[in-house]
C-alpha cells in the first residue's frame, strides 16, 4: 500500500530539497526536513517509538564471551537492537526487527501499548518490519510459528530479496505456508501507510548482503520522523551510493544509527581493519561538523558486546555525550506527535 494523501505545498518544497540531497524517498514526497525539536516531550495520546534493545545481533554478553560483566550483573545485559512503534488510538503496534530477544521485546511492546491505549482498546501486534537477513534482525520470527505463538497472518514487511529468502528457505517458509506470517513486499521510495499520518519508508543501505538486501527505515508520525539505521558498512559507502547519511539526517528529528564499534582495538586479539561498520568515534567526528540546526538527536544503537560505550559512566560513553550525541537506552521513547507540536512545517 502506498501513501496516497494529497501532497501539501510544504511537502513539495521539502521533496525538492531532499531530491537535491539524493534522498530515495523524495520521489514520492516522502522526505521532509525535520524540525529538530526537543524529542523527549511528555507522553500524550499520539503515536510513539520505544527502544526495545540496543545491542548488536548477538546481544550482550555474547555467547562465549565469559568475561562480560553482564553474566554477574543483569543490569549490564543488553538485548538486540529493536524498535517498537505504538498507535495508542487503535492499540496497534509494530516491531522493527524480529530479534533473538523477540519474546521479551514483544512483551515489553505489548505492555507499553496497553498502558498508552484508551480503555477498551485491545492492543495488538499489527506487523513486523525487517531490515535484513542477519541473525539479530529476523530470527525472532520463529516465535510466530507452530511451536510457539501459532500466530495468524502477521504482516511481515521486507524488501524483495528478504521476502524471497523467507519464502524459499526453511524453517521460515513454513511460517508462510502455515499462514503464521503474511509477507508484504516493500520497495524503497514507496511509503507504507500504517494509519492516517503514520508512515514507514525504506532506504537501501550498503551492508554485506549474503542473503538479502539491507534497508533502513524512516518512521513518520504526525509531526516527527525517526530514522532507524542499525547496520551499515561505512558512511563512505553511503556517499558512493548517492545517499550521504547527512541527507537522511536532514529529514528526521531523531536518528538511531549504527554504533557497533566505538573504535579500533576494542576486540581483543583481532585486527579490526577489515571489520565493516563506522566506528562511533569516526561518526562523531564526521557528524559533529553538522550545524546544530541540521543535526537531529543522534543516538547510537546496535552496540557490539565489546563496545565500551555500552556502559553508562564509562570514558567512551562520556566522550559520546560530551560531543552532543547519545547511546540509545532500552525503554526510551520518542513521541511522534507531542502536545503543542502542530506539525505546521519546518521551523
Ligand atoms: Zn546487525
Ligand atoms: Zn547485518
């Protein structure tokens, strides 16, 4: 389903700006210049995004990483990177990624939706968006199947290769054949309308693509937009692909960006030269050059279990925060229509 609302004049202007920046969604008027307002206003009855996990695919501590303090201290354990989107008016909610931590993330999201929804509204999972076929991003789909929830017709939004991968490889094909999931193919440049004034667009991302292409998502509410880009090989590769990260940042209010590694040398005994992923230190250097008016709230997500910035109060975390960036925190929310925000246009 493609967004079919009439295009307002401001959106036409905005689309032109974004087209100049090479933004894929601009072709359908799907790119807007963000307002970069305070993104942590008090909750209201509008849609919101909630962070459900911040770790790299394998979580923290990772299997075999016996020195991680999370084994002794549960507060230092991290779930795989995942966002939830809630529309309290309808009670419907969506997951962005089906991670190995699907069980607890679905539970947390359901609870958040139940607390935010009006009395009498029954919260329900309305769909799952998948960025790509690496283990932390889709394997949680197994919990929808016969041995677990036995779900019926849950829409799973995925780009063409990702959808084909699920349709043609076991055990995922069984979810399709049994009707547990209903694949909804998405195409970059075409927005999915989840509700009036609640849209999701996909942007192609250069990242190793063994089984599927890779996308980032832009979640658009009545007056705010959030970028979810948990995995990328490098910002230079995005430049080469004609989608500089800055062009995406210009259109959103909050950006959750690949923060897998803090810097070289953090993985003991490994030469990290060939490891993809921009280092947080390099991202801070590059994106710190943006004028404040062009920089949304940037929050690093998808942290590897070796990343020192995962620990609040660490020198690495302080370095990130001192530069005006953040590390995403499980449970934090972004209101997409905060009270008093009219959505009247860029300001
Ligand atoms: Zn990943
Ligand atoms: Zn990946």
